[in-house]
């Protein structure tokens, strides 16, 4: 009975581990978006400009 009380309540531990993993994934995603965000924005802007320039040739 005492052993169950000490070792039996592990739901809180599992939830805490999931929260830590989720926080780690969120930090990694934030770092990637922050690092690559400007490059991706520039790529899309250049592609949009090329499409606009191609459309004015008609």
C-alpha cells in the first residue's frame, strides 16, 4: 500500500515530460523560423516580382 502511494502517482510526471518536450519543440521551431524567416520572405518576394514582371509583357 505504501509502495503504491509512492510509485503509483506517475501521471503528473508524464504530463510534465510532455510539456517539456513540447516546449523544446516550440523553441526549436521559433529559432528556425527566426533564422530562416527573412530568407524565405525574400525568396517569395522575388518569385512574386518575377510573376508580376512576366504578366506585364502581354
